[in-house]
C-alpha cells in the first residue's frame, strides 16, 4: 500500500476513511509498514487525534487482524475488567478469581507495563513457571474449567495492537484517547464479552491527569463498547497515590494474595476497588438488584476464602510451580538489597506521590525505559505509608527493594521528595470519584 499519503493526511489533520484505516492496520499487522513509519503515524494521531468514526474503525480493524475467542453456551456471563494503568494497581489479580467464585467466566486478556505504570503480565511473570501466553483453545478451556484466566493476547489476537502497544510505550504517544480506546477495546471485543467494567485513572501517575480528561476517555470507551454490544461502565479513580502498600511486580503479587486471604488485613483502597469492580459487574449482568446488595455479596465471597483457593487453581491451570510459589511467598523479600526510607519528622502524611514512586521503581529496573528493556521482577517498594496516617521520627515511610546497594541508596534519595509530612491531618480524597454509564 502507499502509506506515505495516509501519513501526510493525518499529519495535516484530515480524517481517514474506514477503508484507509483497515488497509493500513492490516498492512502493519502483515509487516508491510516498518516501525519507524508507524511511530510517525502514532505521533500524528497524538497531535491531530481521531474522530469517533475513525476511532471505531481503528478499534474494529485492530480486532479483525486476528482471531476472536469463541465460548460454548453457558449460563455464566462472560465479563472482564480493564484499568488504564497506575502505580501499585494489582486489582486484576484478586478480582479474576473472585469473579469466578461469583459465577462469572473471566477471559482476562492483559498487557505489559506502559511508561511508569505496571503491567499485569509483568506481575504474573514473577510467579515461578506461570505461563502468560496461551493459545486460544487453551484460554477457552481454562475459562470453562476454572472460571477465569489471566493471560496475554495470543499472537493471532489483535496482532496489530501488540506492535502498536510496544511502540506507544517508547514514542511518548501513550496518553492519546483514541489510541487508548482502540488498544483496550480491540482486545476486549475479541473476548466476546457480555459485560465490561473499566477503571479509568486520573491524577499524578495516570495517563489522564485530570478528572475531565479521564471522563472524556471513559465516555469514549463506554459509548463504543455499548455500540458493539457490550454492557459497559467506567469508574473514575484517583491515581495521585499508589494503590495499596506495595508497588513493583513480585511485591504486588504478594499483596494481591493477602487481599484474597480470608481474615488477613489488606490495603483498604485495594480492597475497596476490587469489591467495587465486582459489585458493578454483578449489577450490570442482573446478578444483583442494587449496588449495595452486590457489595455485600462480594464481601461475603471474599471473606469465605474460596477466591484464594480459586487463585491456586488458576495458577495450576497456567503451569505455575505452586510449591515454588508458596516458598517464595513466605520470604520477607527476594531482592538482594532492602533499605528503609525513614521519617525525619513527626506528623501526618500529606503526600505519597505516585508519579515519583513509579519513576523510582522504573529506575530500579521494575519498569521499561525502552521496548527491549528487561524487567527485574523482584525490585520495588513495600510498607508504604499513606496520606492521613500519623508518623513519628524514625518510622518507615517505605521499604526499598533493589539489586545493588548503590541503587537502593539512590532510590532513597530520590524517594524522599515523594513524601510530605505536616502537623495538620489532611482531608483525604475519594478513591472512586464517579461512575460513567452514558
């Protein structure tokens, strides 16, 4: 195809036709457009945007470059959740087994980290033996048998998105509404879902820094998903502060397991978001009549301990070494070096800056600087203090997990700016700002 005229059209702000978009995405998926030209196209879209018709065409073209999952008839609804990404956001890990225990089928197709935000697949790669890539037949089989799967898209599922996803990460084109919409929904529409709940982040460490921008993205995704036959709604959630008390791949897996274990205290904000996503899906599929009754059902299921057993079923079905996993789970830390950041004054914590914390974890090796970056799954932060909590001189604000002593010390120096302590107690911001239903 003659790609250059299409690139020039988008560079100059002209709309592309459905046929043009389908042709260019098919050509890229077949290796006929090099990465350097597609990177230029992504930058043109970033600055010029796509109208709703172009965005829909891009989404469906990306979906149609590959296979779509096909599930047998079953009374259990097919549902999923997707987050636009954040620091410490491990909601998908406890949510999938919880939803399976509530009578859903969950074909959770996930991705890797973008920028400073962690990716679900990167977290799962820290589990010994766990296979994040399964053929479509095995995805369907695990979902039917276990009730849930968490894996990456297959080589034949929205293959165009796979390449674009990696390019966006290293070309500064991640925060583009049409590109985010197309990337997320091309994969979700390939799952054949009945219902979808979206967690759209706003704040310091989110791709959408303001509520207004997050609402714009949420509305675009909800409208398009509904047009394509998927019952969809979005939660706008605050990403000014890391979610939970751990950030970094393996450390987040540990916290996710703690969330699933009956009677064990877990981070309140993580638990709230897990319960809320589940409750909305119960409501969307008619399994509950009110949000409050849906929350009660979710909390009772979580307290039963069954989702923790389901988690082990999920791991076994995806080839994890459960014995090695449980041994690793019992270790206090798996990184070579652990160093504390301590408070140098007493008072109430006002700030725990998610963006700075995400940058520290990335620099420790827990995130990607380039497309070819190799992730260190063991590094990160845990025991994070959160805004509103009182600290005394010497208390731990965070614990740094690093590979080398000099990296840990550099991280500690960088990390101090992420925290602010005051004599006054702050007024805490809501985790879930609003629900977008359209």
